[in-house]
C-alpha cells in the first residue's frame, strides 16, 4: 500500500531529529487525495509545543498547518 509506505518512509527519514535531540516525538499520517498522497507531520518540541505540517507529494509542497 503506497500510502503506508510513504508514511513509514517519512517517519524513518525524520527519525534522526529525535535521535539528535531536536524534537521529542514525530507523528506522521498519510492519506490519499484526488491528486496523490498527502502527509501530515507533527513535530513535538522538547517543551511540548506541537508544530504541524502538510506535505503534498504530487507537487512537493510543504505547508504549515495552523489552528
């Protein structure tokens, strides 16, 4: 399943941020859209603050999600 492979690949690629102590945790989820695969990536900072981003694979765009 391409959606799950994309999620796992992104999580593995970003895991170094946890290992190096830049963030406490990373959560990656994926979904299929009418254009392709979109990833939602949540970084948990060391102080507990969350930063949430959406990555659209079809046009290689990264967006910060607010709210």
